[in-house]
């Protein structure tokens, strides 16, 4: 039917051409396709721009964007309660990923109750992407504040039928926090070089592999050699099932990158406030990263990279205003 209307035609012509079907059935089918927007009157169609042409024939993006437009959301409280009960009746994916048998390094740094507006304003003004680093090692307390302050849990939210939901310094769709953090560290004081996972539940790093991952970090970022001059690289991955547990819809896919973007901004501001030079990049080598960490690429996959080092020309002992994560 849709192929027949690849150029303007009248409904009667379709009924005659599709002679294997009853004319009344064809007419009803055409009317339904018009109602759901798959067929348009010729005049209206000519006024519409082709998304495929405008987006340089990027079919995958056009299909995804069209599939998740104008999502209908529940509004009445009784409908929401019914839906939450349905969600809660299915097993929930683990909210935190853990490696309990691995060597651990707690992120034990001082905590404060709030970040002053003055310090935040200063960090916002100073925040820049840095690509030139000194040979000085990143102080472990600085790394701990940045990693813990970005991905760490700051409290709990009452999710009613959905149980307790974790709170963090960055927003997440449904407070489900699907993003994990893996750390490639090669120039951090008091932290042996290696591949680590940040254990949110315990607020500590778990070492998965030892060794200098500087070269691997550059390769993970598609060969951007300047990254090797930094002190560490954080790989953000998404555990999609956490979000799908509550939102099993097409639009949910885009929330993974929104979550990652929120986290990257928090990371950049905290790193800036600690006197480090932050950077982010979406130029990721998916398969290489999955093999490096040991991900299946389906239940968990990489989405974003961010890292930091001591900026060139900076005194590592004089980092200025120091921020710590909210508790």
C-alpha cells in the first residue's frame, strides 16, 4: 500500500490497482494510514521538508528521531500509580555494578554540606577544554573529589512503589542512573596505574587490571594523542536495562546520552574547581573499549569519555579553591 503511494495517487486508484483486495478494505486501510500520518495529502506533503535530505541521507538518525517524537505521557495520578505497580512487579536490574573480589581503593576525602555560589560561578567562568598538560601527577584527593562528586551517590529518594532511588549531583531520567564509570589511570599520585571501576555503593575504586593504560586511552579516543599527556581517562558506559525497567520505549534511548552529558558537565566543573584541566570527547572506539573492559556491547556499552590532568604551567600544589562533593 505504501509503495503504491510513493507518488501522488487518488484513493480510488489504489482500490482499482490492488484488485486482490475488496475496494472497501483498501479505502479503510488508506484512511487509517492517513490518520496515523503515514500518508499525507499531496498539498501538505509538498510543504514538508524531507528530514532524510536535510540530514544528509542519515537514515538511522532520521528513523530514530521520527520513532520517538511526540511521546504520549501518563498524567492522571491513578494511571501513574498503576503503571508504577506494573513496573515494580518485574525484577529490577542491579542499580549499581560491583566487583567485590577486586583490590579496592576507597575515595575517602573530606565532605561538605554545600557548594558556595561564588565557587560555582568561578568554576563556570574558568571551565575550558584543556589539551596541554604538565608532567605533574594528579593528586589522588583531586581525583577522588572529581570521580566521587560526579558519579557518587549523595542520598536516597522515596520512589514509592518503585522503592528507594539513588540521588546524585547530576539529574538522570527517572533517577535510574544507568551510567557507569571506568577509570584508566596512569599519572595519579598514590594510585597504581591500571584499569579501575568506580563502585558507587562503596564509594571506592576497584582495580580490574594493572598496568599503564596511557596508550589504550589514546586508542579508545580514536587516536587523539594529546590525551596521553593527561593523568586519567574516565569511560562512561550505559547499563540500558536500568532505564528500560521503568521506560521500555523508543524515546528512552536518547536519555542515555542526556545523562552522560549532565555527568560530563559536572565532571568538568569539579575538575576545574580542583585546578585540573578537564576534557570530554565522543570520538570513541566502541569495540576496542568493550574488549578492553570486558563488556558485551549489548547489556552495557560505552557512550562518552572524559578525563583530566594538571594543566601545563600550573603549580600542582596551588590548585586554588577546592570543592568537595555534596552529601
